[in-house]
C-alpha cells in the first residue's frame, strides 16, 4: 500500500515537471520535396530540444525527428513526396522529459512544377540580397571606371594644352631673331647702294668739271 502511494506520488511529480506542449505549430515554405515546421513554446519553462512526428496521411510511412541541446523553434522536413498529404505533431523536450504532443497539423506538398519562390523564404531572401549586392558592386565598378576615364581624359587634355603652349613659345622665340637678322641685311644692302650712288655722282661731277676746263 505504501509502495503504491509512493509510486503514485513520484508519477505525479514527473507529470508536473514536464514542459507544456508547443503552440502555434505551422508549416511554411512548402516545396515538392520539403517543408519548414515552426512552433512556439510558452515562457517560463526550460526547453533543451524538440521532437517531431511526421506521418503520411495514408499511413504508409512514419518518421520521427529528435534534436536536443538546441533552442531552435523550427525544423526543415526533407525527402517528402510531391502532392502528398502529411500529418505532423511537435513535442518539447525539457529537463524532466517530453511534453504532450501538440495539435495535429495537416499539409500537402506541391508539384515540382509549382515550386514558386516565396518572398518569406530565407533562401529566396538570401538570393535577393546577393543579387542586390552584385548589382551594387557593378554600379560601384562602373562609377570607378567612369571616374578613371574622366581623369585620364583631363590629363590628356592638359598635356595637349601644355604641349601647344611650348610649341608656340618656341616659335615666338625663333621669330624675333630672324626678324632682327633680316633688317640688318636689308639695311646693310640699302646703305651700300646709297654709298655707291653717291660716289658715282661725285665722279660724274668731277669729270664734268674737268672737261669744262
């Protein structure tokens, strides 16, 4: 009698220490061969893991997924059959055992042709982020190339301007020397011509005076 009461009291203590069943169990990110199960756990209890019961609605196959030392509140179900109905239940694992099973959740997988990406899918969000990142990198690269092209064009223009200025300065320096040398030659020729005319005129005057005498 005492032993029966002791065992009954121990079983009552174990039932009281078991964690509550998960709530708000839902299925999202449906695919033809996979789905994601998520749930919530009431606050105030220490949860160290979870257990998921996965079964086809026709009863042909049943699978159990158990994971401990984790605080995850979601799990991906792989290797599912397309266009198949499944039933799942989730249990929380605490320090003193497992909770009662959650309410049954029914879902049906998609066709392979119906695998449309969902905006809430983390994989799709990751792809979108990578695409945005690649687009941003391409924009940055294009802007940098345009800036380098502008710098090179500006440098070439400045180089041409400097080169033209140097050539014009050299021409201006060479022009005055030629102009100075030319007048000297012409002035010298004019001077010599004037001297020769004057001497010839005097010679004629001398001859005319001589003959008149």
